[in-house]
C-alpha cells in the first residue's frame, strides 16, 4: 500500500471540506459526551447503573423503530433539511438532559435522542454523498470517518479537566457543550452547497414509504453488514472483558489497545478506502473485513492459552490490529454498497434500512458478546468466527442478486396523476 500524501486527507471539493469540518464539530461534541456520560447519569441525573441500562435499552429499541420513518421523511423533505432538523433535535435533547431527574424523565429524553441519533447516520451519508461527485465519494467518506475519529479523541481530551473538577455544573457544562456543537453544525449545514438538488423526488408520506419497501436483497445485505459491524461491540465490550477475565493481561494495557485502534483508523482509513473505488472493490472490501474479523476471533480465542501475561498481551494486540482492519474494510464496503444499490428517489429509506443492521447490533451485541460468546470461553469466539465466515461467504451472492435486480430497480416508478416531480 503506497503511503498517501497529506493532500489525500483533504476532500477535493469545497463542499466536501465544509462537510468534513461539520463532521469534526459533531465528533468533538459527541466525544465530550461519551467521555462523561456515565458520570453525568449518576451524579447529575441521580441514576443507578441498572436504571441507566434500562433507559438506554428502551431508547435503543425506539431508535431502531424510528430510523426508517425518519429516513422516509428525508426523501419527502430533502436530506439536508432533515439533517439540519435532526441536529437541532439532538441539541434540544441534550439541553433537556440537564433538567431531568430520575429514571422516567431520563428514559423519555433518551428515547427522543435515540430517535434523532439513529436517523442521523443515514442522513449524514445521504448529504455527504450529495455534496461531492460520485468519483470522489468513497475517499470523502473515508476522510470524514478519519476526521470523526480524531474529533472523538479531541472531545474526550477536552472533557478530562471538566471531569476532574467533579462538580454538578461542570458535568452539565459538558452536556451543554455537546448541545452547542450540534447547534453549530446545524448552522454550518444551512450554508452547505450540495451537488444534487435537495428536493423531494417521491411525494409519499413516511409511513407509506416504509410500507412500500420490498427489497429483500438489500435487506439481506444490511443484515450481513450488521453482523460484520459487531466489531464495535467487540472493541468496546468484548475485548476488554475477555482480557480481564480469561487472560493475565495487565489492565493498564487496555487503553493502549484502544489507542492503537484509533491511531490506525485515523492513519489508514483513507488509503484503505481507495481500494473500493475500483469495480467490485466495495464488495471485496466487505469480504476482507469479514476475513479480518474471523482471524480476530481466532486470535481472541488463542489469547486465553498463553500462561505468560505478556504473551497473552501480544496475542490481544494482534487481535486488536485485525479488528481495526476489519472495521476499516467493513465501513468502506458498507458505505459504497449501501449507496450504490439505493434508488435515487428512495435514498433516505434505503440508507436508513441499511443502518438498521448497525443499530440492531448495538442493541443485541453487548448481551451476545458478554453472555454467549465470553460465557462459552474460547469455543464462543470460534463459534463467532464461524458466523463471520458465513456472513463473508454470503456477500458475493447477495451483491450479485442486487446487481441482477438493478436494471429493474432503476426504472422510474410511475407518477400518480396530479403529482409532479
């Protein structure tokens, strides 16, 4: 892989550069919140750990159920307008978090936030893709992901001194800072120029648009991508718990593994995304992501074998590197395939359906990894490797089915009398 120049990390168009800056602002705000959320829930809202888990679990289900209807609204009102509304919605939700007390209020606000946050990802993809030409779309999305990773880290660093102050108002200041970041990004979005017109292409209601979705091939691709997206839960939950429970690895190594993941993602996401720009490159990237996850699971199973703490640490480090490559390939392949197979007049619905795979794994993934995989010991990781292998093998036939159906899907739908596009 040829080392890219610094120029490769800058979007080619003014719109792409503006959107990357908007993504950085969003990511810094999100990083602020993620670094302090657990403490905020306990110290400011007054919740127990169990109450936090219940509230977030319920909100996760709400986010899953509302993603596609909001995506359909994006088709009706325009992706850019919808994304601006979602950013303001999120800002209002975070501001409201500073006012709630108790589990009921927390759950209600969390549900409202989850609905907006789950829909933000597909709307972001739709707007970002419309901001740049198709030839530069994959590289721009890779740059945006790189910028987001850097922003998360910067936000966490900014939260550190506020957390150290350990006062109610500094916790609230962190959450209000997140709200301010979303208001700022909404304002920046209003000035963003996009290549394709931000207008409705199919004037149907959100619920009606959801009811019309019948593309089982695209749904199957979304499910396969969701399975491969389990790398998110493995990194945040599976790897650290497995390291502490099944190996002699020093606990101090765990932040280093997270740092390795972040640095590799920032440095290598752009050059890895370049491979998806060739014909068949997106499907190949998704398959490579699956292979990397298979090897990662095998390495995690093997990590419990070495008696030496540092030998186990070396195996875990290898697993972390494999997981990071799996994450980068999966993200690249998923972006490109999800957009390529989404009809022009239903981008919001299709991209929202595709995002459900990731949302589902965030709901099911923690319990699956902790109770089933880790609970079964090394055999659990081998079983998960088999699941990843099956998902990887299915990528090729599913994408072939989508290609075969593409000409029929590309035909414009008949326009009812009296409705003008």
